């Protein structure tokens, strides 16, 4: 009996010292009487996780549950905390890389209406990912964040021009349904809805356009502007902004079909092509150096946002023929026009 009691004590000590496994904790959470109770169970058990991998898996699991409950701010924090842990995936849980978890945090920040936090995450180490899909989501989320912050129609037109270019980039294939949905929603032009339904008929985005399902009523969509909305009245009193969307260049091929985006709806002429926006001047200079090697004449401009952050923007002036954008894309650089 004494040996049995001693063994039980040792087992209890081991449980307290090393914590439950991720599988055990998640199972306990799933047996809770409500989603709210499950969240509380996870919050209490995660600090006692067996190891770093289990803690990472449970934080991602918690983030997913919080997101489903509409607790986007909490979900963003959970995803970000999981992304900060360097550990392998746990068997039985969704397999996600840390960059994917950062993007989950960005999405939830946008859904909570917190564009500043979303931008901070987008300017983290996630930019170093070599995954084309990750880079596509970074570009999409950057535009979404900017759309939620614009104050004038000129800014809206710039974002729409960029989305139009993205709708044809092969490197943006992973997010093209979302790009087309955004264009349909923002511009109010049914042509984008038709293109979405034709190209991706079975996608959730196509179902939204067709009216078969409703768009999630997250704050994000309430902040998203629309052509012909109250934004036009506000624009009459707003100063013309010189800011440009946050865009990071990569060396992937942009493909054909993007030329249609080089013309605005009016008769404005293209003044320059933007290739990248960085927090670090050294990174901006690095892109300039690569462009110079290809025979271009890039330069860096600076822009200080309302948050106080200064960005370094890489641009190339348009030439008399108006084909600098085509030349840049042929050389392997993604770019978009500034009017």
C-alpha cells in the first residue's frame, strides 16, 4: 500500500511538473459544456503544457476557437504567441508553419478593426518566407489593411489599381478569389463578380457573390470602403494624400495580363512605378541595387505615416513610351503604377 501511495504521489508530481499533453488538454476542452468554458480550460492549461511543441499547438487551437467565437483580438494574440514558439507540429493537430500562424494573427487583427497591429505583424520576419503562397497573402492583407484606413477617393483608386494588377498575377493565384471578391465589393462592379464565379465557381467567395451565403459580419467589412459611399462626401473635405500602399517586392515573375492595371479609369498619366516599401533603408537600397543591375534607375522616397513610422519606398520613373511597368515585370519585378 505504501508503495502504491508513493507511486501515485510520483505520478501526481510528474503531472504537475510536466503538464498534460496537448492531446489530453484539447480533449478536455472539447468535453466542456460550452465554447466559453473550453476557452477558459485552455487558458489555464496552456502554461502547464508538457513542452514547447504542445504549447504551440494548444495556442493555435485556442486561437482557432476564439476566432470562431468572434473574439478576434484574443485570437490574434493567441496565434501570434504560437508563432513566436520555435517547435515542430504535434500529431493530431493541424500542421502550420510559423509564417502561417502570423498570417492568422494578421487576419484576426483586421477582423477586429486593428489595422495597426496587422501592419506590425506584416512587417515582421514573416516577410522572409520563401513560400509564394505566404507572400501572396502578405500582399493581399496589406491592401486590405490600407483599404480600412483610407480617407479619400484618390487613395481608394490606388488600392483598386493594385488589386486589378494582382487579379492577373500568377504569383497571386492562391488569393485570387479573395482579390476578385474585394474588387467586386469595393467597386460595386458586377463584372468582377462574374469573373469570380467563372474562374472559381465552387469557392466560398463565389457563393457570397451569388448570394448563397452571407459575408461574415466582422468589423473588417464595415471599415472596407465602397465606391459611391459616404467616402466621396468625406473626400471633399480631406487633403489629397500622397501615401501609397504597402508593397514589398520579390523576384517572382508577375506574368502577363497586368498591363490593364496601368491605366486609371480617368485620363491620368502614370508618373512612376512602385516596387517596394520597407521599414529599413538598407533593405530598400538592396532592391535598388538589384534594379540597377538590370539597367533601371530606381530611387528611394520616404513617407512618414500617421503612426510616426517612416517607410522607404522604391520607385522608378515612367518613361516617354509608358512601358516601364512592362519592362520591370519582364525583368522579374512586380510593380504597380502611381498616377
